[in-house]
């Protein structure tokens, strides 16, 4: 039985049905604080659906989601974000006609304390907080390596830099747990190496990383533990070297005749 004080996230018998389709089927897992934990599986295995249940975009049909010792099953996305879970998406969701700096500032506003009247009357408290948010946003742009693009529109960035910007915006919410949905998709080999370095830097800030990824070199290069889904069911769990040799995992990816 995992120690609850050691875990940042625990899923117990998580199930999500869409009518007669069982997208996530009775999945249990735990993620330790400060680790890089990967969720892999063939297309349609239920990986993003599981993410959506953790972050409140979907409500589980059954089971529990416990984050940092608190049962958050059924919480709304904004409640989940305030508690300390942030995410990126498989399909990048930036504000195209906002600058990189403003994209990150938007993420940071979930942690602002100024009241509405502070903003309406431009009181000193609001001005100081806006200055602090801008400074913190710039620090995050430097952290992900795109500070020089701060005043460019997000839509004008190359694809790889858009991915970095999305990570910076997620980090702006000051998360304890960062969920990355296929962060290496569409990357060149060099960009994948740089992504792995960035993920390690994120963990160095005390943030736990939970990622979905198809690129096995990336998964094996940065993950400490892996869970494998197939048709919504957990078929394997363990360290990378153990999972890559698992017969069920090989069959799920290559077919039983392979």
C-alpha cells in the first residue's frame, strides 16, 4: 500500500464511461512527489481521458482522485488549478493574438490577490501585483528559453517555441503537479533532447511531472515509472526497463502475432 504522505496524486479504481464505451476502466495508480511519471499506450487507450478526469474537464463515472491528500473527485477545472495541478494539451491552446508575455501573465492571474476594486481604481496594491506578475512571467520565459520572444504574438512562434510557451503558462499557475500531454509531438530529434532537459529543470523546481508521450526514447530517457493503458485498462506498471520487456506491452503496441 503506497504511503499517502509520499504521493502527490492517487487514483483509485478510476472509471469513465461514455454511454456504452468504457474509456478508462478501473485504473488505480499513485505518483510520488518529485518524480517523472509516464502514461503510455496505443492510440485510443484512454490516456487523455484519464488526464481530463484528473483536471476536472470530465467527471469520473466511478472511482476517486486524491491530490495532495485531498479528495478532488468531481472538482471543476478552475478548482483543480487553484489547488496546484496544471496541464498542457495535445493540441496547443495558446492565445494566438496575445504576446508571449501576456500568455504567461494570464496563467499567473490564478494566483493574484488584488480585489476587483483595486483594479477598477488602479490602487497601489493592484499596480504592485501587476508588476510582480510581469516580473514572474518574464522569469518563466527565461526559464523555458524564449525570453527574447516576450513581445511576439504567440501565433508567430515556431511550433517548438509554442510548446515551450505553453509549458511556461502552465508553470505560471505555480503547480505542484504538471501534466504534459504529448509534449514531444512534432518535435525534431534535437528539440526532443531539449525537452527532456527542460522537464528535468521543471522537476528541479520541486514540481512533479505526469506525462503522456508516444516517443519511447523520451519516455525511457526521463521517466522513473511508467503505467501502460490498453483499451482503458492498466496492463503494466513499473520502471522503464521492466515495462519495455513486458509481454502484454509488446503485444499492445505490436500485435499478438509480432
